């Protein structure tokens, strides 16, 4: 019997996601699609029961679920599991992404996204809104929703939106886009941001204004927890992301330079004002970053870093003003 080739390859990377991996896999299996799909999972040597749970599902669905179980953690060696292990195994025309601590909520998610992309051959990526779920914190849930209507995003909008524009678990893209990955993707510290940039420059990115997944934040051991909450790691990440955007500027022959400069400025301003100091930066690095800031961002950074009393007073004045409305 000849099995049909999958139209979509679901690529999932996971590490110590024991409390969450069932939700992810169940979200894959519940998809009601008029086409075959496969589930490619990379477990990066989890030390909990994540691999055991994946094996349980693999035994039930051996024709669909195709895992790799690492014995040594690859991410700690600088290896990116998706481009190194999952993407090369993907047989589908399209690749759908979802990490092991997130999950899909709409059984028609894949069908809706594939329908859009099949009807619009120039579309290289589709995405949708996602519900935010903060683990272990008493914070109200919200939506990651870049627009209030379904639409096609321009490349400039994608650049200005930055890395948090779409949830990774909302992305479906054409596999042929990653056949020859450019330098700005390969050397980036993350995979989702350069992937969206690449898709935007090679075609169009379509957004479906429907919430079809849950994106967990603050999961123990997650990227957000390890990097954003560590000043030194955040500084290293910032430098690599600035390099990525500069490489992307070269890749696109400076076609989107104004938007790239604004994104670079925004990232520098966020880092320097969030940590309120220049910890870990050399004078040369700091001067170089300040030169990249827009005038507005530079004023914001200088006030926050060197005139904190004025900054606090301005915030109090702003709060008072809005309280009078």
C-alpha cells in the first residue's frame, strides 16, 4: 500500500515539557484536515517524562508521529533543533510550527491556513491570533493579535512588529522558503523572527484574525525565563539580534533600511531602559548603540539612565493628567 505524502509537516521542539506536551500533541491529532499531515517531534534530551509521553503517542500513531530522542542536549551546544533535525525530515509542502509547551485550540486551524495559502500562491506564510497564558502568575490572559481584521502584512509592518508580532505556534510556511537559508537566519539567536522576515521578503504574509492557539509565557526553563530575566544573557541576545537586523539589511540591499533602523532603535531603547544601566557594555559598544537610536528613543534612554528623578516626575505628571480626564 502506497501512503500519501503529507501536505503539512508539523514541527515541534520540546525540552522538559512534561506538564504541557500532551496538550501540544492532542492539538495536532485533533486537526480535521482534508489532507494528510505528519508530526515531527524533536526531544532535546529531556530530563523529565517528556520523552516517555511522546513514546506513548508514537506507539498509538506510528504512521503520523515521527520523533527524535536526543541523549545529549543539542541546544546547549549551539544547535538549533528545527533547522538541524526537524526541517530536513519534513516531507510536506508546508511546515507548521508549535513548541512543546504551547498548543492549538481550533480543529480547523491547519485547514484554514492551508486554504488561504493554496488560494494565494504568492503567500509564503500564514498566521493567526493566539491566546496568551501566563504560567504561575496572577496575570489576566490576553490575545496576541496584531490586527483587528484578516489582512496581508507588508514587509515594513513585519520588520516594525519585531519578534512578538505573531506567536510561533500560529505560523505555517512554505517549505521551499528554507531550502537555502541566508546568513541572517543561520546566525540569529532565535528562529521565528528571521523566519518571518524571510517569508515576508520572498512573498506575502497573511494574517487570519481568529484565535486558534494558546501561547504559554513564563514556563519554567523557557527562553523567556532564561534570557529576558537575566541581564547578561539579555545583553548577549540584544547584540546578536542587532547583528541579525544589520545582516538582513544587507540581504535586502537596504530596501527596508528606515524600518530596520526603527526596529534596531526600539530594541536598544527597551534594553537600556528596562535594566536602567549600561551593565556589561564597553564604552565603544554603548556609543555605537546610542548612535543607532532615533532622537525620541535617545531622549528616553538618557532621561531613564542619567536623570531618574526627572523620569519619575514625568511619570507622576502623566498619571495625574490622565486621572483628571
